C-alpha cells in the first residue's frame, strides 16, 4: 500500500515538473468544494480544526505569488460548520514587489445527509476584499500594478456549492459570482518608456481598468486513496467562466466586454498526506493546468501551484 502511495506521489510530481497548473478565485478550497476531505466512519473526527498552509504559484509572466493562509473551521452544531480563511500574500516580479492581506473567505457548510457510505454537504459563503485592487508603484508616479501584483481581487463575491463524498470519491460543484467592479486602473499606455523599457513585455498583462469579473462555475472529480496514516488523491478541476469579464475602455471610458474571457480552465490536482495521529498531520497539494482561457485580465492564471500545510483538529 505504501508503494502505491509513493508511486502516485511520484506521478503527480512529474506532472508538476512538465505541465501547467490550477487557478481560481478561492472558492475551490471552501467548504464542500475543498479537495482531500477526510472520510472515516470508524474514527470520530474532531469537529474543529486549524490548518496553516504555504502556497507558491507561478504565473504566465514573471510574478511568483506566495500566500500564507490560516484556515479555521468551527462547528456551530454537529452538522453545521463555519470556515474562515485568512491569507497573507506576497508577489515578486519584474515590475516590483507587493505584499499585504489578501481577501477573506467566510462560509457555512451544512451536512444534508450522512450515512456509512457517503456524505452530502452544502456550502454558502462570501469573499470580502482586503483592498480595492489598486496597489500602485510609488516609483512610477503611483500608476497601478496589473492584477497579477494585486493582493486582492477588489470585489465582494457570492459563493455556493455542494458535494458528494465517499471513501474513494469526491464529486463537487460550485458557483462564484462577483457583485462589483474593482478600482484597478492598469492600462498599457501608462507603462511605456521611460516607465518600463520593454513595452512588448508590458502587453503580456491584460488591461484591467475597473475590471468586473464574470461568473465562474467549478466541478471537482477526485479519486482518493486512504490508508492508516497515509492518504493521497488525484482529480480533475474544470473551472468555467460563463459570462465575459468587462473593463472601462482606456480611450472611450465606456464599459466593454472582453472576448476570450469565457470558457474552461482545466487543471489536474494531486495531494499527498501523512497523519501523525487522529488530530494532526501534514498535506502536500500540487496542481498542473492543462487548458486555460485566452484572455485573463484578473491575474488568476497559475501555470503551476504547490501548497504545503499542517492541520490540527481539536
């Protein structure tokens, strides 16, 4: 059994080295939509938990994104759970460095049905912006950084989802809808020479002047391999943007919808975990992206991601 887990881990690692990665605005790791959820009817899991994770994401341009997250889960009743995610984000790239508190996630998850063979859970939640996505560069006349360098998406989002979980499988779907446009004002013309010497590189970043993101839906299909202390999973995560992003046109100042912003971003996600005991353990998550949308002004594209976390249940 241990050999099987090591083999699966090696396969996921090799995919990470040669492939791409996963991205989302956060709802894929909330409540019922989370990957690698515990399922053991023989052991009574504690109803509260803390998880501290460190995330590294590679982008399609130069920025590397690091996020440290405290993921706190509390039981309100034996069937109702509150999740609070508090992330701190730092970005390093050719344009400079930014850092700060990222968007806060809040969700309630309700157990709709629990049997010895499966669980059905439902989640409703929100994301609260930590700023208006308008971090600017003081060395360049305070012009806004592109969205890749922003620590917040700058929007209030509605999130909901449902999942079916068994010992071996997890099936989940969710929806995320932003209610407002942010206040980012990144446009190419402001970054021409002498502000930045390579204008062709500047145009690798999609313009995001007062960006309003479209609505996303996600699906997760995950196969789990559970042993006494080791566990692993591998699955597919398609995220489909069903409505176009829009920005204010830099010339006309009229809001326009952007072609190429709808469609599917498909990722493969793998996890590997080790439980020290019933209460605590460590987890490694890695993701590779197989397909992406053509235009991504929100800065959420991640060709490769990896997360290491420690969890404690109490």
